[in-house]
C-alpha cells in the first residue's frame, strides 16, 4: 500500500510537471524553456541517489522512469525544435496525461488483465484509457488537416501504444515523447503514405507476434524483428523487406528441419534479439547510408550482406544433415559434422546455393533485371564472407568465450561470442565485393 501511495505521488509529479511545461510554452521564449527543461533533467540525475529525494525517485521494481521522464521531454523538445509547437506539446501531454491515466486505471482489479510485450507489465484497462486519452490530445492540439486525418491519427496512436507497452524499467517515459517527436519530425519533412505505414505496422505486429507464439523468436527477438521490419519496409520500401524475409523464412525452415531430423532437444531453435540484430545490422546500416547518398552501391552491399548471412545459416543447418563428418579448420582433420569452424562438402554447397538464390532474386527485386556478372560477384562475395565467418568461429570465438563478460552472462537474451562472430563475418561481404570488383572490372 505504501508503494502504491509513492507511485501515485510520483505520477502526480509527472502530471504536474508536464502541465507546467505546457503552460510555460505559451509564456516563455523557446530558449528559456529549453534551459528550464535542461535544468530539470540535470536536477533529476543529480538527485537520483540521494536519500532525501527517495520519494521522488525510488520504486520497488528498480524503475529508472524518473530519469527517463526529463530525458524524454528534453529529447522531444530538441527533435521538434524547428517544427510547429503543437508537435512537441502533443508528445509532452501524451506522456504526462495519457501515461499517468494509464497507470491509475491499470490498478483497477475487476476484469483487468496484464500483458508484457518487452519487460514491464501493462494492463488492458491502462492501454484502453491511454489510447482514448491520447486520441483526444491529438484531436485537440493538432490542426484539422492532421487531427481529422484518420490514417495519420491511427498511425500515431499505434506507435504511441507501442512506445508505451514496449517498456523496460520505465523506459516508456523516454520512448513516448521522443518516439512521437521523431514520428512527427519524419512525417513533417517527408511525404509518406499513411495507409502503407498503418498496413506495415499492423501486418508486422501480427506477424512477429505469431513468430513469438510459434517459438521461432523470443519475446525480445520478435520485438527487434518488428522494429527492423518497419524500418526496412516503412522507411526503405517493400523491396528491402522482401530480401530479408527470403533469408529469414528459409533459415527458420532449415533450422526447424535440422533439429527435427536430428531430434535435437537440448539446443533451442528460437532466436533472440541479438541473433536477429547480428544477422541484419549491416543490411540496416546499408539502407541508412543509401537513404542519405542514393548511391546504388549500398543496395549491392545490402544484397551482399543478406546473401552472406543466408549462406552461413544454410551451411550451418544443411551441412550436418547431409554430412556425418567435416574438416576442422583448427585441427585440420575430420571431426563430427556441426563442429564449430568445420567445413563440409554439402555445407559449402548449401552456402553457395543460398548466396546465389538470395543474390539473384534480390537483384531482380531491386533492379527488375539480371546482371549476371554483378550477381556472380555478389554470390562469391557472400560465399567468401561465410568462409570468413567459419575462420573467425574457429580461431576467435573460443578466445571470446574465455572472457569474464561472456562467462558471467546469465540470460538467454545476452549477446554471445557467436553473435559477434556473425556480425564481423557477414560484414566482410562488402570488402570481398569491392575486392572482386577491382579484380574483374
């Protein structure tokens, strides 16, 4: 009961702070208001560990919400600095009012249910009240061309819900204002199709939730896949997502087949967030650089990276199915198939096949034709990156395993040496592509 009183007190402080900033935004100059927000942020961080401010900061669940709160407001204010003020005020009040109402209504007991998307538990009643109040805020603060645009409002509300529910230790106090501000910034500066964005958001959310329920992805893995999927499809376009989907579904199918045929029970087939990130990180970076430069070479890098991780996964899953033994690169002798750093005939054939399939189909998806010389270079680059991954796994991964950081890991969601090896190994695909281009062209 004491904890609930303290929690209510902190939420009321958040509500009062948000409303005060809202009122001051109509009175003070932008620079002065920025200094006040910055001062409040510094005050929150400096007093966090002082017992005198226990009532302001500490919670039973070790939440960092009182640090995320001012940081989120400051970030939103800076992101929307050159935008009309109603964008910042909408982000601010959704955090201050909607999130507070969600917290209060979440403690209604009769008929309430709790869900967990990421880490923090959220209630069904709280989400409903949060959504309705956020809609009212958007309707009242935004101009008619936005507030009455149903698809725009639905798109913003969907992401407002995601920012609220995908929380860890109170991080929604940051993701709500900063995330909404970033959405406003992007939609203000770029012409977008809200129907497409709503469809992508809903479709990916449903698909990733299904992958979680089918034990293909962990909870955090499905959320990471959702964010990456929206980034690829919503910002890049469907062609960027289709290439990754070809890798993901083929790899997941071969993984399930491998474990089913070998009757492997002690090794999980479910992929966590770090495994998702390790496979897609270079592809995501390629898209970001392409958006800034519009240089087609980053499309080719993207294809090479995805082809490389496909080749590596196909080799890892198909090789042990068709070969009983393989050659160990470290020992230079035959060892059981599936040994880390081992190379087999069918594993190598699977790697080359995966590289060719993804390179060929992806090139056509992007360019609408087949340039077989470029496709051949992409395929060989991906295959060589797969071989580099095997070398790294043989001579580098064992050294990482002996490090205290990896020895002390206690959760299945932590990054592993194999994830680092995959990141470095797949990253060499661009190097091999450039090398081969210089040799043959």
